[in-house]
C-alpha cells in the first residue's frame, strides 16, 4: 500500500517525523482498562476505557469551536470521568481517587514496537510528538515509558486541538522546514487527512488492537498516504533507518 | 555561597530544572567568533561576536514592548547581523552567506561540563531548556551538540521573551508542578531575578569566559540564589545526582 508520492522526490528531504501518541505510540485501551479494573468498580475496565475515550473527540471539538476558552487535556479527561462515573452510578470515589485514576493516562505502556522504532527513526530524523495531550501529561509519559522524543509538541503548544490546521503547519514552522519535509505518523486517518491538507507527508500505522482485544477498530487507511506500516519498526525499515 | 532557602524544605520536592542556554549551556562567544574569523572579514571575530550579542537585549525588549509583533530569534539575529555588517562597511556578503553565518548560532559547542552535568541531572529531574532562542534553533543545536533535554521550551512556546514572567510561570504550568518545584539555572542574575519573582528556585552558574578570553564578564551572583555552582557537574553534585 506504499505509494511513492511526489513528496518523496521533492527537492528538500524529509526531516521531521511528528507522531500522534494515543493509539499510535502507546496502548491507551489496555492501560486504562487495567487501571479501572484495579479499582474493582461495578463496570468492567474494557467497557469503561472505551466509553472514556469516546467522549474525547466531542469535547475537543467544543474547545476548538470556542466559547469555553482553553481547557487542558488532563482537565477534560477529569470532567469526562466525572460524567462517566455518574452515568454508571458510581459515587464512592474520592477526588483523590479520581485524580489517581485520571493519571493512568500518563502511565500508558508503549506498543511493543514503539521504543525500538522511535530509536531507529531518531538516528535519521527529528522525532516529536504532536498530540492533543497536554505537555505535562506527555512529559510524564515520556519519562516513565522511555519515549526518546527530540522534543514534545502538543496542542497546548499551539493553543488549539487537532485536527485544526494550526498544529500541522505549526510543526513545520517551529522546526523551520517546509511542510512536505514533515511526515505525520498516526493510526488515525482523520489525523493524516488534516496533515495532508497542510502539505505534510503521512504515514499510517496499523493498530488493530487500539480498541482492545474485543473492540473493532473501524479506522481504514487511505491509499494516498505516503507510507503504510504495520509498526514503527516497519516504518523505520521502510525509511531506511 | 549556597543557601538552604525555604524552597529546599517545602513539602513538594524539586522536580524540574529549566536552563538558560546561551552562555549557560553553550559557549556562544567562541563559536560565533570562529565562524566570523572563518569568513576573513575586515573585523576580528572576538569583537564581532561581542557586538552581535550586545544587540540582543534591546531587540528583545522592543518585541516584548509590543508594536512590531512577534519576531523569531533567528530573524532578529539576521536583522542585527545586517546592521552590524553595514556598520563595519562590509557589503560583499551574499544573502546565502549571511544566512550561513547566522546559522552559527545553531552550531555552538556546549561548555566542557555541560553534557555530563545535564546527563547526571536528567536522572533525577526533568530537564528542559528555557531560552529566548526559537524552537528550530534549539532543536538543531540540541541534535548537533547532543544536549539531552527532556523537552525544549522557548520564548516561542509562550509568545514572549525573557525576562517576561509568563515564561517562568509557564514552565511550572506546562510541567504541572508548583513554581518552587522548578529551578531556573542560568549564568545571568537578571534571568534568575525574574525567575525568583515568579517563585522559582534559582541556580547561578559561574561562566567567567562567557564573553571570550579577553572579555570581562560583569555578571555577579546574588547570595539569595538557591544554589551557586561553578559548572553543571558541580550543580549535579550539589543536588545529589
């Protein structure tokens, strides 16, 4: 499904790989499900993780639409958690327990291929996150998981959430390269569509288990992506790293 | 000159070290002087480097005062270079040569203690830049020099230059810690004064050769700083790393 797009043959070489994080680099579903199950709540972790994540896109869209001002990703997660607990009739968790559960988003494990893939890619390219997660969340995650970012870029860096074009154009701007010298790497076609709209190259990473062992992953790659890879190690190999 | 400030005994421990870069971590004077001398201009590199750097604070103050909008550090350096070349009657450099000379700011060498000091400090703390340099400049410098930042924060991250309080408060905010859990590390007392004004801890690094082998360094540490160190290795030792 690789395509040799015109971007591959442009005058200026690929310089920067910008990575979506949740689902692409780290396995949010199993980490969140495990943290929920550890609390022994009257809902199974698998379901709860899926529901928690499902609130994410509508919440970000509301922020991008304006009106309520900037809200950090951490705080959005906590608001969504409150709503979700109420919906399940779970009322006994203290604020401290909720914050602790919310911090599970900082403690997600990388997919098994992620560290080796990133480490190989970093030898030839600048590698950065480009995530909707806030900076402190991404810092803590990177330190715990050993993600070898050259730097961490976030929606918080640009004051708007993906898929707003400001993020994708912003990576090229702050890295001082042309848009086609940046490749967005994600397991989500909508992220890549927005990146391609800003002139970035795109690499789709297949993550069939993003929604857990029982969850259907409805995402499908567009053949127009610059690369299609089954892991970050596969991407490194394709890019000659 | 160490002082056990109240910050040392506060409930929450020190978490983040934020570093000034030019002069504190890298030796700008000798790198710029060498790049100028390599061009064989009718001015010696030592003088030119000092003059180039001298234009820096007034230029940033003009940006912070507003009116001309945001200008990237790279572009400010290039504007200052144009003015400086004109003042010395040097008219034969092409735009390409000027850009090449300007890129010497990305290619500065760390002080001899910097990599070892940062690497040791990184084992116990989050280490980040907090520099007026723009992000792409700091990326390229970090990659070339092997500076092991956990992440790169810049005036560009916050849309204002030091010593505006937004930068110092911003580090604590994006790292999700209290201000006293951040230590600003710099070879410049004015940087540390501004940081202390925002509640950060401060470490003064003595860099007697910041202005070159012949230049007087007029900077003097305030005894009220949390730490005084003769190198980043010394700081690591003082902090038990």
